[in-house]
């Protein structure tokens, strides 16, 4: 059977699509050619859009995974019960917010933590800036992130095409994940940058055979060749994932969470207690910095929320594990009644 290298470009649950990786004129590999349906061992959800894979053809348009190449990073969401792979080999997260409807500050904060934990860039796009009524309020929410050095761009996808075109240099040569709640204008941005996005989405939907559920699929779109690439000639791509509307970070430890806040880093290790989690411990360097207005209160509040989520997940996991052990013991240990029945039945036979 023929084996070849490919890129996973669309997924819905355990249903994957891939394209062959072809070397272009600049020496970079790009996905090209017909869509290939990809099967996984035991129907497991093991792939993420952006994965480079070694595939083996099993029919004219189907293949199976032989190997997934080492990932530079892997973005996923998790809670106490499950985790979901979203995207891999990502260079930056584009968080799309809007003046209307109101956006979730929690989503923005969690996107920041994910970016820092994976050592990738975070770029905040404030869309619908033509709607002035809530513009100042939106800017105030974003201001602490701008002060920390995160890039912020104000755009209007529908009424100011120039503001969208100005972001091309931010996208060139990078694999970017679009993050945003419903109504933020993420689809308008995608369609402005990828003219055939709607047609490709429909084609992916038909091949994934996921019907109406393809709105929750994750999809990879290479940027137009007309844009040109970065200095090395790499084009870059956008990954559209409605599944990124929420970030569950239950998999992160307290140490990982602390290091995901830029304003915390210089103060870590300076609290009185080495295991301080910045809740109510005395002489906490982080809380003291908040009191001095050196750290925005919103970041301490976010850390506390994520820490609480992680502890809740630990308790849930422990409870589930204990319940499984009890049920297992009951299943293998016969009751007095069942034991009596076994002893009596043969005698009556």
C-alpha cells in the first residue's frame, strides 16, 4: 500500500479529512490535491487539525494513520471528564471580540493562558468598531492586556475593509487559530481573508458527512498565494474552530497556571510560603502587588477561578475513580443471597 505525508485539514469528532503535503516553489510543504478521508485505530479521537501525518491508502479516497509526527504544540480544552484535541503546530491565537454583542472577558483571559502556556502569540481583534456606543467599555476590558504587551487591533469587518487588509502582515507565514463567541464577526473575517472559505466549508461538510454538526468542525484554510509569504516564503494558514468558544484548563497544574500570567512571573517565589496559591495566605507577593495597582485585579481573579476549576476537577476525578473501584468490588464479590442461591440450586437439580 502507498504511504505518504499529509496534513489533517478538517475534523469533526473522529471524522478526519487530509490532503497530501506537496513541496512548493519556495521549498515549503503545503496541503494540495483531493480530500482524503482518514480512519483512526479503534475509531479513537487522536488527531488535531494541523497535524502532519504519515498515511497509507486503503482505497481510492480513504487512508489510515500510520504515524502522527511530533507536534510543536497542541491546543485542547479539558474538564474533569474529557479532553478534546483542537489544533496543533499553531503560531498564534487570534481572539475576535466585538463592541456588540458583549463579549466574555473570561474567554479572553483563558485564551491568554493557553497562548502563554504554549509559548505562542496572542493577538486581540476588536471588531465592529464602527458601533461606538460600547467601544469605550470594550477598550477598558482589553486595556490590561494591551499594557502587558499583547497586540490589539481595532477593525470593522463589514465597513472598513482597509482595517482587515492591514492585518495581512500579522498573518503571513503563520498558522493562526481564530477564537470567538457567536456574533463577534469571526465568519466575516474568515471570508474576507479566504475568498473561497464558504465553498471549502461546504465541501468539507459533504465529505465529513456530518450534516448540521459541521458547524462544530475544525477546519484549516491556507492563506491566498496572492498575499505572498513571510521572509522564507511560507504562506501561513487560518484554523477556524467554533469549538474554541470555551477553554477548559483543568489539565494545568498550579505552577503552569501561575507561569501563564506575565505579571506574576517576577514575583513567583517571593511569597512567604513556597506553596502559596495567592488566596488568603499572609505576605503574598502577588496580592500585595495587586493592592499597589502593579497587577490588574482581573488577572488575580482569573487565576483564582482557574485554580478553583482545577481543584474541582481533581475532586471529580477522585470521586469517579473511587466510585469505579466500589462498583468493581461489588461486581466481583458475590452477595450472601447470590452465594446461597449457587449452593442450593445444584442440590435441587
